């Protein structure tokens, strides 16, 4: 089966590059890992996800602290039931109260377990949705750059094969668009644009900043 798949893949490459004889094939590379991690929106998305994760951790900690208090109350009740001075009626009332507290502990433990599972699912979904949105934006910029420069294919130079070997073994540096794509993507970074000083009116000399402390 693997041999058959390899033969099909080789035939596909032969056809692909064979057609290049009739029309020039232009191929470029982009390091998607570098682009994704260097995109300002990726960093913002990671900050949002991390903040949400911290919030979930805080909520879980509060539930666990509440559980600990209930456990301690239940243990105290168990010790009180051992009091030999209790009459039959008091012991029965204490038994029912203790049983009710034990039920509260079990219910809270189940709620904590459900909260933990739902939090993991929610965070994973948010991460997946954010990643897909970012990749769609990056691919749109890559597609636009490829069309402008007349490239037929853009290959991910960071891609790895099934056994962890690099897919792209060699490519000319001149055909690598990684930096160009990152420049386009980060041109909309509000932190960078807001830090750029505004030009002074024509013919007016910029005033020096006043000394600190005055």
C-alpha cells in the first residue's frame, strides 16, 4: 500500500514538473511556523487565551477550596457523632445532618470534575477557532503576494514529513517570502503604528521634549 502511494506521488511530481517545460513554473517558500508565531495577532490571541485559562484556574481553585471546607465540616460531624453523651434522638439527627453534608461533598466533587472537563473542551475549541482564523488571514496575504509576483506555488518550508524529515530540502533564498509576508501582516499592528511619531507641519521645526522633572 505504501509502495503504491509512493509511486502515485512520484508520478504526480513527474507530471507537475513535466508541464513546466511548456510553461515556466515559479515556486516560492514561506516558513509558516515563523510567520504564525511572529504575527502580532497571534501574540494577542495567545494573551487572550492565557488570560481565559488563568480565569478558569481561579474558578477551579475557588471550587476546590469550597470542597475542602465541606470535607472538614463533614469530618467534624463524624467526630461529634462519636460523643457517648448523645441520646438516640440527637444521634439520629446528627446522622441525617452528616449524611446530607456527605451528599453535598459528592455533588460538589461531581461539579468540579464537570467544570474541569468543560473548561478543557472550551479552551481547546477557542484555541482551534483562533488558529483557524489566523491561518485564513495569513493564507490570504500569501495568496495575494503570490499573484502579485507571479508564483504558481507557495510551499511551507517548515513542513515536516511523516517521519519528521523536512519536506523542503533546499530552496533559493531569493524565493523565500517569509520576511515579506511578515512585514505585510505586521503593518497593521496598532502598537507599532501608534508608536510612529507624526510628521511636523511643513516648514515647522519639531520642538524638543522638555527635560524630565520640570
